[in-house]
C-alpha cells in the first residue's frame, strides 16, 4: 500500500502541478481506486503521445511532398503565382473533394472509386427514403382515418350531450368509470397474487397444464410397469436353487398329469351316461319290457370304456330280431 500511495502521490503532484494536491481520504480502497486511475491516465497519455508523434511525422512528410511538388511546378513554369485564378480555384476544389472523400491520393482511380462508393450510398439512401416515404404515407392515411373516427365520436358525443341524450350519456359515463375502477382493482389484485406466487417459489413447471402432462406420463409408466411386475412376480416365485427349480417343475408336471387323468375319466363318464340315456330312450320307443333286450341294451362290457358304436350295433340286432321273427 505504501508503494501504491507513493505512486498515486507522484501522479497527483504531476497532474495538479503548482495548484497543489487536494486533500483526500487515505485508506486501502481510495488508494487502490486512485492507483487504477493513475495507470489508466498514463496509458491514455502514452497513446495520445503516439498519435501526436504520428501526426507530426505525417505533417513533415506532407510538407516535404509539397515542397517537392512545388519545385516540380516551378521547373515546369507552372507555379501557383503564374496560374490563372480559375485554375487555382479548380485545384482548391479538387483538394477539398479529396479531403472530403478521404482519398489517399489525387489520382483519377481514387476519384472514380470514391465517387462510385458515394453513388452506391446515394442509391441506398434513395431506397431508404422511398421506404420511409411509403411508411409516412401509410401513417398519414391512418391519421386521416383516425381523424375521421375522432370527428364521428365527437359528433356522437355532441348528440349524446344534447337535451335528450344527457341521461344516457351520464349512465354510460358512470358505467365506464365503474369498469375502469374494477379493471384497476383486478390489475392490482393480479400483481399482488403474482408477487405472492413469486415469493413462494412458483414456477411454470407446477402449473395445471404441466401437472396434467406429468399425470399422463405417470399413467403411461404405470401401464408399462404392469407386465414387468408380472414377470418379476413369476421370477420371484422360482426357487433360488436349480435343483429346487427342477423339483418344482417335476411337481408341476405330476400335477398336470393328474389333471389330465381326471379330465379323461370325466369324459369317459360323460360317454357312459350319454349311452345309457340313449338306450333308455330307444327301449321306450320300442315299447318292450323284454328283460333280455333290456339287459342286453344295458349290458356293460368288460372294457371300462365301452364304445357307443358297439351298443348301437347290439341294439340294431335286437330290433331286427324283434320285428323279423
């Protein structure tokens, strides 16, 4: 800080000179701020000095070039003192134009390029001017329409302000004032509620639409999870050991074989019951009580699974014997 203070003091003394350095507060913040200003001031002075030196160098070069050209003109007998006033005016005009166009030299090519650029800028300005003019015309048309509407509104208000329309105008004025008050009240309420929402950490991610989208996504995910849960349940039911898993599979196969045997037995019983019922209906239709016929119809063969075809054939033989003999 002492070194910076010393630099700041030297800079201030150099800056104010004989006027004397004014009093200032000496602390770390002030010294740091003044030290930064001193560095920036020195940098600006260096840049300004470089610019001045460059300008002085260019001035000397231009003076030497002017002397060279003057000597050439004097050798040719075309010095400025011997030129006509009109020629001097033309030369001054060319010099002014070159300065205005910021030409690097006074050659014909430089003038042509500068004039071409100037013509292009003028064309661009013309296009912009046309655009602005068209916009102004549109605004004027809109202004004329607005003036006509204003005149119509003024006429309507004048009519309403008459003797017959005074009550209606007062009523509308009262309604308008009431609506304006309500609008201001609602605006203040909305601003207050928005401020409360902002203070409570409200975010657009928790509005009604966002919550609906999240609920739909959750529902879709739950539908996707259902088959996965079923798979997990089946996997969880399997034993952790391969030997136990094989035992589980063997038990399931035995249970399946048992169920198949019971199903076959039930089907055989259904066939027997259907055959017995058919025989009873045929005996009734024959109108016979012959024990031999009845016993033969209801005869149960040794096979535990009698076929319906064999019973029908036996029944056919009895019918033929009954009616043919």
